[in-house]
C-alpha cells in the first residue's frame, strides 16, 4: 500500500530561450514532456516499478508560460487498477519578480507498471489517510469526470 501524499511531486523549471518559440512563449510540447516526466515519477514512486505512459487525456493550454517564468508541474496518483496508475498533473506559471502564480494547464495521465520483460505488472493499493489526500483525490475524480 502507498499513500496518496507519498506520490505528490512538484518540479520547477526556469523557462529559458531554448524552451520557447519566437514569441517568447514555452512550446506546448515542452510543457507536455515536463508533465509526462513528473506524472511518471509519481507513478513510479507509487508502484515501485518502471512505468510507461499509456494514455494522456485532453489538454488545454489556457495561458502561455513566458520566457523567464518558473513553470511548476505538480503530479500525484489518485487511483490505480491492477497494473495501471492514474495521475493528475497540473502546471502553473509564476512571475518570479512578483510571485504572481496562475494555472496554465491540467490533465490526466495513465501509466502502466512494467516488469523486466516489459509486461504489465501488479501495482499496490492506493491509500488515502489525510484530509489533504481526500481533497486531492476528490478534485482529481471530479476533474477526470469533467474531462470526459
Ligand atoms: C527500462 C529503463 C527504465 C528506466 C526508468 C527510469 C525512468 C525515470 C522516469 C521516467 C521519466 C519519463 C517517463 C515518461 C514515460 C514514457 O514516455 S513511456 C513511452 C511512451 N509509452 C510507451 O511506449 C508505452 C507503449 N505501450 C505499451 O507498451 C503497452 O501498450 C502497455 C502500456 C504496457 C500496455 O500493455 P498491454 O499489453 O496492452 O496491457 P493490458 O494487459 O491490455 O493492460 C494493462 C493495463 O493497462 C491499461 N491500459 C492499457 N492501455 C491503456 C490506455 N490506452 N488507456 C488507459 N489504460 C490502458 C489496462 O486498462 C490495464 O489496466 P489494469 O486493469 O491492469 O489496471
């Protein structure tokens, strides 16, 4: 068993010129890659296994992430099947000079734990033992449903 809060991972990237287009906005592909990586880390921390991405839900880029911003990616596991692991992944941009922070995108990634032969392998049960964990799971289940 692994608790939801143990899977909670945040990762910040300082947006540099090599991340942006000619308008000084972060390429969507970079944002997706950062999300995939942090989601995979949450899934691996949960399962104790190598995890591969099986599905990515709809993804809207609601606001641009500007050159010089900090991009904060947060992921956690909110549900699991026999071998699959569901994660909620969100991104916020922060203007480091003002501390102003805004959500730019959110999505749901499904990973599958694999063994040495790259075949799906069993994952543990997810536990939720705190009020914060309950809130995060509820938020993810509601968000997943509204993403359908
Ligand atoms: C080797 C070195 C390691 C080093 C470690 C270091 C890593 C450090 C961090 C990693 C950082 C970046 C990591 C990014 C992660 C990638 O970028 S991975 C690359 C992109 N993904 C891939 O290449 C995966 C390609 N797909 C596959 O290999 C196979 O389709 C899969 C995903 C293993 C599934 O295999 P399968 O035989 O079809 O599985 P099957 O038995 O039908 O179903 C198994 C489970 O998967 C679920 N499932 C399958 N497909 C889907 C789907 N499309 N949607 C939802 N659920 C699905 C099933 O519902 C089932 O769930 P459970 O009921 O068991 O819970």
